[in-house]
């Protein structure tokens, strides 16, 4: 047996194999952070969000949006502390008498990070390509009302809409309105995430390196015009985590300076007690609600829906399940947004009432306990969803008016089914823009309701139309309030909590409270690191 | 050797020919399993905020409403052309995922395998040498416990003890954020990249990040080697040639380490190949626990998004690696031990 030399040969072959495999693997496109770059003032952030595409024409998710607001600007932007779109790349926007044409005057002297000048051609190019690319992310849906964009010289553009839209300034501030360089971005396809040389914008940072699923590296943009506030740090690295527990350990260990979003309620509570770490909290615009199918028994009966509204244990869910990290919600538009009304509070009271629920069921001659199946998903709205629905089941069963069965389905199945098969089911909403309209139209319009719960009310449709064409903010707010009262009375959806914006930072990170507001945007450029 | 040559050649051809139907069956199974599961990438990403009409239109645009046999034909056609497709959720080429993230998995599993073999050899040899002693009992207990421990549980414990309590090692990722930002990627195997660049600071950082995940995965799979090597050492110590060596007055240490141990290693080569499949399975959990950006980590993410192309590509790569490894191990066995006949 010549085992020894053969084993040696094998070992050598094995090592050679590894080296060959290593050399054979192609290199990812990368650009060093910048040689000699000081990392002392670079902020290290962690997140469980994911990035689908950096190119604004190819994403419609929060994780990608967080990256994009660092690289791109809009004609109008949502600046810190305000929910009203303010001039950014535009000096202002006005509409015609029918609110179907919006014209924006553009700032002069603005440059992209690659040095190209910003003009109206870039604006037209940016909007046209979103529609032309028609990306599967569905981002084009935000500007589906846009018929054409015309330029009026290099520094003025007009948006021609299909129907009147008073909220167009908000649309300009969404991901669909991010302005790209027409000399660099293709008209009919999106740029790859790793194409950092071409992913240029006018925003506070440039993307230096992007490794999908791992990290994004940003350096301050020397051509940034400062419209959204000065860059207060030397750069930013976002590390992507698939599990919040791993991110929590990294934060505790000091491997990252801060984390924006998301931890479980228990993890937030634990981090709040950790030394050298602070949890910052402000109002949020994410909401959770129970959809009731108005075409399926038992929720096709208005009395049953009203009884559920009377019994909803909002405060118990907020305090017991979420440790106070969410607050009870009594209307679809969350508290803090202009036009919000505690509609469900006014109609059903601010606290659960078994007596009133019993009365409404008795008046409608509904036999109790009413069998009710509540559907929820464990794989989309966080681990706490299970406790949330257990709390709901406990409260409803305790009233002896309902006999609740809980059922769950994995998100891919759940999201496809919704109102087509479920009678009562959990959903959450994060707005496209911080305006009450975005909490009304997608849920209550006969044609725009995406929940498939069968709700349709001509009076509601008329109010929505009135709101969309409103010429003054006051008229719009009046319509929004009217819609909320109709929604509460019909109760096809029961809102029950709104989130808070939670950011966790180590003590070396300053200015975090500056970016915590109802816009729910992480403006990293405002933060500094000591 | 002259008789072994032709039979080995015939065996090699047969083994390689069998790979084709095996891969075909695998491709079909993965394709069907993904389609049988309810939901699709469009509803997973847009459901809950886009109207059904929009979801339907996009599903149509991507061809998910076509009959399954048409989708299957298209899929096979792409594979034949060496095109694994593009992910739906983040528009990455599956080929690049396999190369980039596969490099991270290669790095992790390579070092985990080394740790598994080293731990297995040391503990197995000592246990076998001191059979039925307290040392042997300890070694066997260690082997059983580590093998029975779920890899994610051991990983979490390691993170807590060595990362948080003692503060010795990083708890996650392939390298620190700053190293990742500053490092030039040549191969995506950070260990190799740091050496290529002569960046010793980065190498130190990379090794520190590698220790916990590789050790966790390696120790768990070392349990198998412990038991195997112990049994083989005990068996070879009873062989006639060992008795003969002792009778010739050769030192006991030399008998054990030079004669018994080397021969006890031969069957381990076969098990190393078989263990690779388990190691890749364990890598999925290890990578998720340590946020290690390997193929297992990506599989976890893409499965949640029902990303057909990505899941199909990654699973097929895993399977091909296992098939290739088993063939290599068979050939290696024949190379090491010419007595092997097929």
C-alpha cells in the first residue's frame, strides 16, 4: 500500500482545487470606498430591509426607497419635520384650474454626482422611463394617472394628468418621481444594482459599492445642492441582515452604530435596557387593520361587523403584545396626518364595549356566539402577529358573542388569497406618501380597493372623487373626514394600531431625533458620529 | 494496476453518464415543487398593496399564467443554454448569485470541513487509542452531543458566549462593514482576496469573522468523524500487522500514529464526500444564524419571496456539488487504494 504519498497528492490536489475555484469565481463589480478615506465619521447602520433595485424605475419597497433617498432627489421632497412636499429640485409647482396639469419651475445650476447638469430633459426622461419600463415591482402604478410630460425650456416641466389629482405634489415626492440623469440611464431598462458608476443622482450621497444582500456603501456627493439639509457625516455603510436577532447582537457588540428597522417588540424592549444604546421613538405611519369581507358570512352582516368594531381590544394589543411600541388607531389615516379623525372612536367608543356589541347583535337578531374565522400570516408582519391574533381571539371569545377560530397561511399563499377566500383577515399598510388620501382610496374605492373584500358604496366613491379634484386643502380635508365617517359606519375594515418610528442607536450617533417624523424617512445625512 | 485501469475507466464513464438523468430528474422535481407551492413571486411581492388586476397583469407579463408545461419547456431550454435566468425579486442574474454567494459558501464549508476533520481526527484517535477509559467516554460523549446539537442552537450559543459575554469575536457577517467597503473583491472568497491584496488587516478581520461560523458548522459535523475514526482506530489496532509491529518491538506511539491511524483514515475519505451534502444543508442554517452571505442564506431569502429562478438555480447547484463530490470521492478512493475494484 502506497497510502502516504497518495494522501499527500490528494491533499495537494485539494488545495489546488480551492485556489482554482477561487480564481475561477468572477469578481463582482466594486469600487473601493476611496483610498485613504477616513472611516471614523462613517455611520454603520444595520437593517433587515432588503433592496430589490436601486434604480428608481425598478423598485416599490421600503428598503430600496431608503437607499434611493440617499442618492436621488425629487422635484419636491419631504423634509425633516414636515409632511408637506417642499421645493427640492423644483422651485415650486402650480396646477391649472381643473387640477389636471401641474407645472414645475426647476432649480438652475444643479449637477448630478457625475458632473452632468440637471435640466428639464432629466425630469421628462425619469418619468417617461418609469412608464416605459413598466417594471414588475409595480412602481409605475403611482403615476398611472400621468398622460405625458412636456418640457417648457430647460428649467420648466408640465405634467399632464388623465384626471384631476390634488395630491400630485405628493406623487412627485415618491419613488416614482426620483430624478435620474438622462445621459446615463437607459430609457427602456433598469440599471443593475452593482453598476455603481452609472447609478448617479443629485442626492446627498453617491453609491460607492453595492453587494446584493450584504452591504451598501455611500460617500458624500460633492455636487449635492444641500436642498434637503447638509451632510453631517463622512459616509454611510448599510449592512443587511436576514434576522433581527443577528442584527441585535451586532449592535450590542458595536459592530454597527445603529439599526433602522426592524426588531421584534421584545428585542426593542431589551435594547432599550442595554447600556450605551438608546431606542428613539416617534410617531409612525404604518398601520395594521382587520379586513372584513362584506360578501361572505358572517361578516356580510353589518351588525356582525359593528360588533367586531365594538370589541376590538386595541389597547391590550398595543400594551401586551407590542409593549407600547404601537398605539391604538381609530381610523385608517393615522393620527398626526392632516384630516385624521378618530372615526371609530366616535362611532364605537374609545374602549371595547361588550354591552354595545351585544345590543347591536340582538337588534339584528343574530344568534350568538357567532362563529368567526380570523386569518393572519406569520411570515410578513412580524413574529408578534401570532400574539396579536391570540389577544383578539381572547377578547372576542371572552365576550361570549363570538367563537373565534384562528387560521394562518404563509405570506405567498395569503397575499394571493385575501378576500377571494378569507372572511376576516389581517393586513398592514405603509403609505406611498404621508397623506390621508393614501389610506382611503386603496381601501374604499369600488375600483381601487385591493383587498377583494367586496366593499362598494356609491356615496364613498363620490366623496373620494370630490377629494381627488379638490382645489383647496380645506376642501380636501373635509372630504377626507367625510370618508372616514362613512368607513366607520360601514366597517368593512377595522383599523387597530399605528406604529411608531423606532430607531436604535449607540451613544456615538447624534441627531437621530431630527429624522424621526411622520414621513418615516431615514435621512442618514443629518446624522453625525462622534 | 494494469487490471484496475480499464475497470476504473468504465466505472468513471458509467458514473458520469448517470449524472445526466440524475440532474434532469432533479431539475424537474425542483421546478414542480416550486409550482405546486401556492403563490408566486408577484403576489408575494405585491400582494397586500396592489390591486388584483395589477398583480394579474404583471404575472401575465412574466409568463406565470402560462400552462405549466410551457413554463417547464422554457425553463429547460434556458438551462440547456447555461442560463439560470434572472431573479424576480431583485433582478440579479442567478449565475452571479451562484458565483458570488457560492464563493462565500465555499469559504465557509472549506474551513468547516477542515475543522470537522481536525476535531474528528484528534478526538477519534485519542478515544480509540484509550478505548473504554474515561478519556474515551469523554470523547464519545462529546461526539454524540455535538452531532445531536442543532447547528443554529450551537451558533446562537457561540455568538452569545464568544461574541457578547467574552467579546472576543464578531457575531455575524463575512467581514466588518468597513473591511467590506474598503476591500477589493477578486474572487469573493474574502480569505483569498485579502491574501491577493496583501491586506493583512483585512485578513485578520476576515479570519476573526470566519472563526465562529466555521467552528460551529465544523464541530457539529466533526461528531461524525469522531465516531468513525474511533471505530476504525480500534479495528486497525487489532489487525495482524499491528501485532507484528508490536512484536518487532516498535514503540507503541509509533504503532498507533504511524501504522494504525494512517490506515484508519482511508474510510474517512468516503465519508467526507457523503458529509458534504449534510454540510451544505447545515450551511443554510449556519449562514442564516451568522448572516453569512452564502448560497444557503440567499436560498432562505429567495424561498420567502417564492423567487422561482433563484431557488431552482441554488438547489440545482447544491445538488450538482454533492453529485460531483461523490464522484470525486469515488475516484479518490480508487486512487488511494488500488485494491478497490468496480
